[in-house]
């Protein structure tokens, strides 16, 4: 008998009617002969509501108490889902993260999973029961409740699939898979049947909101096969797996656009060893996530260093940058917050030349100027002006022939 | 340094403003130099809201899952209270029932406390922190979450006060103490400064809603000193303690009225040994709580047996009684559901004669007929017609001189 892990997000369990629908789907899987472990998030906006409640008490809540508070959201869902499954005549039992031994470190609100003691789950599966686990939460060795941060329920599902050696980890969501581009921008975007872990990692970090990068990294590391699919239909979604032979004729899997970043440039930076380290060490210390970093070849003994950061961190980043600029003798700090980043992702580009050229040509044909370029083995990103974002995405999507045939 | 356990009910923490007020009160106690353990209930109507939510899933929820669901209510309160206390610059830490090792049996929705492993609480108190514990909940040896049933938060507070050897267990509520009668019925009712455990037990079981009988029994057994007081004022409330010398000049502590019962009579019951046992064994097996039982002296070889039960159990009780009546050869079963029970309670009556006579005279003066009488060492109860309930309470209250001097 094989084991399936199914994860349902907040929008899939947003009300009692939907919870009953999830129950029916889980029971159907069980009746097909599989063991089933279900991971669920908090109902709809519960987590936000709880955060709002805490704001009425204090603007600076203790993180340990924040986790104590918001972990109740998933606990409500697991109990209701267990009741709904039982109502269908099938045995089910619910567990909090603490109860199934999801051990984490004590970095509250963004804890890391250290280990999972899956004994209790295995015992209950042996009794023929469907096991329901609260996503997003765990406990420290000291039995304090923690939460795993954004996308934490995905992480719970992937980690359980790994330790329980599930044949598949199904991630149910409100879209029916991974697309070659955001269908809200590019109507002719095509659903991908398969995509590799690496591509999904890039797609996630580039702003495709289907799955958090952290869960993808764990899935990749332990080769947990994932199936991203809709909780509102029975159609297959997108399989995420190790690269396979058949993928090689697909050069580019998708195009993404990210409009949530700002660009900072330190001009006239003395071109000496250790300068870059100095800049980015100070910024990292303030917990700002830097994305692209570009440094051009020096010509005059000084160079320009540009990088992008989330817009919300721009003010803080500028303060630090100006301080560092004075310290290292850079000339000035400039910034732009009206940028967008368009990227193409595909494992196929490793063995295909001319991908970058094709992308640049597509942008040029639409008279869109490229301000920064950065490339990795499976990704090319261009920073452009924000007002051209949608036009750029459509142009690149077209250039790589990603449109659906009947689109 | 002495330890104080403070318990705040749902109405005392009904919104963020009130939670902040509780925080201020707890911090004031701490600053007076005491160690403080706080037990809280779920916010206002949270528990009822969660039960309503479960009803939208199923009319017959699994009890284990019901406890999983409703235990989230207190967990929300403890987190918010910890944040509010921290906001006042004082260290506090919250715990679920499971985390502080409140071990119970596995009778879900009405679990019994088996033991409390108070090590974690003691450690945190030693660090100078205020410890906040979720009331109403515990866990089984198998780490399943349980709840303690009605009045469970009081029970948590009393049990913690016992194992931690608290100098006092303060029960904060929305009334400012225990009165000689329900002030909504008798405006001149007087607040009692002190009352004994036994009297409170009788008052609780007679319908004074201040505290559940179960918590009182535990408090009495372990002699935990209780202080019932208002969370909305700083005035002292009512101390509940072992009987003390000074109490002896108070003969009667209070008068209560209970309008939630019905009376059942088996007429013409053969007067043989074992018959009463047969009747009440069958009723007990159906989980109906019988209150008063009256059996008169037999004159003709048969007797009448009367008893009272909660009105909600009347139909079930009549069915059983009719079956038993046939079996034992009783003549007929009659009932009345328009009754009320008026009682006087006081440890003083043990050593004072004439209390019963005085009560009966007070009722007779108002032309109220007495249908049943039952007495214990510290209580006399009379069943009368329900429409006379308030009039009877006022008459008896007056007869024993319980009115407030300035009433």
C-alpha cells in the first residue's frame, strides 16, 4: 500500500462547505487503496485576523506568543476536517505539529524543522485511519510551539512526505498548476505538465506564487515528487520532479515578472578587494534580502555596484548604503523604485545557446530598454522600467513560443 | 515570596481592552512582590462560536476532535495576555494545558485531572516571569488534548494553586462576590465576606452560578483558600475557606432558588428492601443527575417515592420510571414540571435548632405550600410551586435577617 500526502491551503478550506469538499476528496483517495496523510492550513483569513487581534494589544508582540496565537488557526481546521471525514463514515484523527513530533529550532515565526518523529502517524495509519496534521507549525525540544513562516504548510507536507516515504506529495491550491507565465497578464499562457525542481525554485523566487522556495528546496534535496493541482477540479496539474530526459527539448519553461523590487547603485566605488564584501555584509546584517547584484568591469580605478532589494526595504537599504559609501569612499548612492524584473527560466537553456540573445531581441523589438542583466545556468533576468513590465512579459513569452496551441 | 493564582473568566477577557486591564491587574500583583500564575478562559463567546462552527460540519462531532477544536479558545487568550503583560514591561510566558503537564484521563469533553507536572511553571517563576496557563484543558498520557468540561478553568486554577502551594487562588468574575441571595431577585441581598467550602458547595449545587461544584470539591479536599472577586473593581470579594470559629455566629449564609428542576413521583411502590436501589440504578445508568429524593414511611405496605431531576432530563426519566414501575409493581408515575426549590444554607444551623421551623413559618406566612422537604446538616430545601419562587426567596431571606443594613 502506498502513501499519499495531500496539502490543502487556506482558500481550499475557507468555509465548512469547502472543508466537506476536501473531506470527500481525501476519502476518495483513501478508498482508492492508498494511505493518506492530510496537511491543512488555517481557514481563509484566520491567520490575518489573529494578527490583527494581536495588533490591538501591542505593535511589538513577542514572537513566541505570536506563534502560540496563530498556531490555533490550523488547529481549528484539522479538528473540523477530522469531523467531516468521520461524518462520511471513515476514521480520521487530527494532530497538531507538536503532537506528531515536528521538532524545530526556536527561531519563532520562522522556525526550521530539525526532525520529525513520525511514530504516532505510522501507528494511526496502521489502524487504517486518515491522519490529519496541522501545517505551518512545530515545537522546540522544550515543547514550545513554533511556526515555520510563510509557506510553512507546504514545508510541513513536503517534510512529512519525505520521512513517511510517500509516493507523491499533492499540493492543492486555487490554481490548476504552473503556467508558462501569469495567466492574469498573458492570457495565452500554457499550463506545464512537468517542470523540474530547479525551474520551480527559480519560478518561485521570481514571484510565481504557487509554492515557496523553501519547500521546493527541501523537495529537491530529498527528491520528493510533487503534484501541484487545483482543489476545485479533478484535472491533473503540474508534476514537479527531478530533471528527466524528455524535458530536454523544452528550452524555456516560463517567463515571470517581478514588480516588487527597487534598484540601488553605489557609484564610484574604489575597485579594491574586499569592498563588495563590506557593502553586502552590512546590508545582510540588517536582514534585507538582496536579489540581483551587478558589478561592471572597472575602467578608471572605480566601479559602479548595483543591486535590487524588496521595495519595502529600500529606505533602510539606502541608509546603510550611504553610511557604507562614506566609509569606503564611494562617490554617491542612487536608486530607482520604478523598475520591474522580467525573467526566463528553463533547464533546457543550459545546453542551448542564443537564449539570452533571443530575449534581448524580443525586448528591443518592443523598444524596451534593459537596465540590468543577470544570468544563471537556468535563468536570465532583465531589469526594465516598470511601466513596460506586462508588454515585456508578453513579448518574451511569444518569442519563446510558449503560447498554448489553442490560445 | 508567596504565590498567588489568579483566574479570569471569559467575560473578564472579552476584548483587547479588557485583556489589557487584566494585564495591569496581574502586573500590580507581581509588583507587590508575589509570584503570579494566571489562568484564563476563552475570549467571551469564542467557545460557543467554535461549537457553532462544528455544527456546520456535523451534528455528531467526535469528542476528541471537539476538544482539539475548542481548546484553541484559551490558547488565543493566553498568547494575547502574555503580549499585553510584556507591553507593560514585565516578563510573562504562556502555556497550554498540555505544555504545563496537566495530565488527564481520556474522557474527552469532561476529562478528570490525574496529575500536574509543575516543573516548567516553577522554572519560569524562578526566572521572575508571570506564568499564564490556558484554563479548561489538559492532555492524556498519549498527548491527546482534552477539555475539563463546564467550569473547567476554575478547576485548572484550583488544581494549580494546590500543586504550587499558592497562598491564595483568586477567582475573578463579573460579580463582586457571593451574596446571601441572587441580587437580581432580592435587591437587599448582602455580600458575604466569608463562607465555608461546604456552604459554597451547597450554594453552587443549588444554582448560585459563581463557581462549579467540582472545583469547590477539589478546593475543599486540599484546603485551597479561594477569593471570589470582581475583575472590574479592587474591592475585596468573598473568601472561601475552612470553617473558622468566627463563622459560628452566622447561622444561615444564603438563600437560593432553583427553577430548573422537575419532580417525578412513583406512587404505590411495594415497600420491600431493594426497591429504591432498583429505581435509582436504572436512572443513574442513563446519566441523569437526581437531586432530592424523598420516601415517606410506609403505612399500607406500599409507599410513594419522589425525586427531582433537571427539566431537560424529564422525558427520559419518565420513560425509565414507567418501565421500572411496571417491573417492580408500582401503581403509577406522576410528575410536575412547574416547581421551584428554595434552600437555606449555613454551617451555623448544625448547632442551632429551629432553623427549619423558621423557614417553614416564613413560607406559611406568605401562604406558600411546601410539596417536598429535604434537609442536610447545612441545608434545608423546600419544593414549592414555581410561580411563588421569588416571593419565597424574599420571605426566607427576610426571616433570617440577611438583608444588608443599608439595603
